[in-house]
C-alpha cells in the first residue's frame, strides 16, 4: 500500500497562509467537494453534475411542491430502495420486537449513558424569571417546550445509536412530547435492529424510513403521512447540513452539524499514537476532517509513522486513509500563540488538547464546538457518553453557534404587566423615542393613556335568573 499522503502546511513558508486559506474554504458547508461517485449519481438523477448546494435546493423545492411523490422518488434514486407510502413508518411491532431481541448488555449501556445525558442536560435548563417593582410593573420571562421536533439520524457509513441518545435525551429534558426520528432505509439506518431497539428504549414511537435532504425537507414542509415539525436537529453529511440551512425559517434548526471534524493541538508532551488515533477517529466517519496543529516539528513525522501503523490494523482504515488525504492536514506553527490563532480561525467542531499548560491555552480558545482536555479525554468520550450532546457546529460555524442542548428545545416568551402609575413613569421616554422614529401612533398610544383617566368602565351585565327567557328585541 502506498504511503499516506497527508498534506503539510508550514505557516512560516511563503505559501503557508495561502494553503491555510485553501483548507478553510474546503471545510465550508457550501464548498463543492463532491466526490466522483456523488457527481455521477447527481448526473443520473438530475441530468447534470450539480454542486451539493444546487442538488439540495432542487430536492427540497421538489419535496415542498410535490410532497410524498417527490420524497419516494428521491428515496429510490439515492438510497436504491423503492418504498410505498404505507412502508415509510416503522410499525410499533418492529420497534417492540427489536427491543425484545436486543443484547441486554447493549441496553444496559444505553440506560447508563441516558442517565449521564439526562443528569447533565436537566441541570442546564433555564427557569422562569420575574422582576417586580411594587405598584409599578412586573416583567417575566417564561419558557415553554417546542411541540414537535424531528431528529435526523444518519445511516450512511455506520449505524449511530449514540446520535439518538444525543438528540432525543436533550429534547426530552427540555420537555418536548412529540419526537420524530428519520433514518435512511438501510441496514445502518431504519433497518438496523440496534437503532430500533434504542428508539424503543427511549420511548420514541414515530420513526420513518427516509434519509438524505429529502427527509429534511419532508420534516420541514410535511408530506402525506409525515406531519411537519417545529425544529430539526441532528448531524449528517454536507447534504444534510445544506438541507437544514435551506429549510431554516420554515423550521428551527440546532446548528449546521455537517461532516465530522477535529483539530488536535499537540506539543512535545503528546503521545504520537494517541494523536494518530484521534485523527483516525474522525476521519473514519468518511467524510471527516482531521487536522493536527503543532509547533513541535518532530511530531509531524512521529504522527505520520503512527498513522501508517494504526491504519493498517483498522477495519475502516481505507475509509480513514482517504479522508486524511482529501480533508486532513498537518499544520506547523511558529509557536503556541500562532496555533491559537489558527484554531480560532478554523473554529473546529472538536478541539482536542494534548499540550502542557493546558488550562491557559484553553482559555484563549474562542471558537470551538467542544474542547477535550488532556490525553485521557479523547473525542470519543464526548461522542458517546459524557453528557453534553455530540451534535456540534461544523464548517467554521462555531464562530457564531453552539452545540445542541436542552434549552434549544424551549421557547422564551416575555410577559409584561404595567400599572397606570408605572406606565406614566416611563411614558416620557417612550414618547420621545417614538416621535424621533416618526411613529406617532406609538406615541399616541402612550400619551392618551398618560393624560386621561382612560375610558369609562363598562357596566357588568346582570346575570340572568335561572329559568327565565330574555325579552324579545323591539322592532
């Protein structure tokens, strides 16, 4: 097998900054990084090799316009499964059978992890808050759960019970009652018995055999047999992230959680094989981006050698090797300060720190979905069991968005109550600003109340005596 050809970027080299910029663009959600296989499939479905963004727009628009017909068409085209309308929903009997047949040890793990997630997420919940000024006004913020949410659970390269845990459990902690799960109609998706058993264990009863951008569109717009949801959450590949972006506004979304990515920041204290395994762990998602950032140059060769040894022993080594070569990089910086700048610029989904003086370094990180501290906190712990959700922003969007948590499933509403006295006290400031903005109606709604005693109270209607008939109206 040929030696691993993972790109190296030396920021001190004349073209170092240019190479870094190219890497940053490649990791964007809207980058046209479709593989040859994807382009061939696009050509067959659309008659043209569309970019991922254009393909997603076509799919979502069709599902919005044609509903179930388009959903079934794209399911057959992309997943190679021909389903009828009555085959989309997984019957309750299948969920129950999968749960009954599940490995007891597997269900025990699910229960322990669920406890970890529930404990953490429940502790995050915002509470109703109130401010009272006696005789003047009351201000309140109250929280209410979303009514119906959709969970996208990927099933392309592998089955992910962990994603069910990391999406359903925060939603339940947030008080959501209607939780809908969609999974591709594959052996790694909605036909996977562990996935169905996990749904049953978590109490999810509405599960559909659909995946891809067409599933996201169906959840957003609703189709025959699948009522629309209020919010869509869950990770996926580039197409899923773009589909969520496309339907945002019709529904809420958690974040743009696209292809998995990690930056490992390491110095001379790092174990090369630990670093190699952490890079491989994200690359094996296929696609997944794995980047090493270091200011200790010998580590580059040490990690490269460790990667070669580890890849040769892994069942998914070929998939990881392909991603390391296409989407990975080793970046050499002048010092740790330049490394911090690079990390904040790339804003990774996962940041794993294997360095000295780790707390001071972490304090300087402004942009990261999640930070994993030290050699014994690999990203896999967060992916599976720690408690924070593994649904995190990718493609540099950690600059402005955050990972999923229970509060994302709760709407915040302000409630205000003023007395006449409180309204009159604040009236001059409101009138001043309203007039400055030319909104004289706003000003009048305050002035009228401030300058008179208000409309006369209407007399209360007299209650009718039982058994009497109202007098007829006079002509």
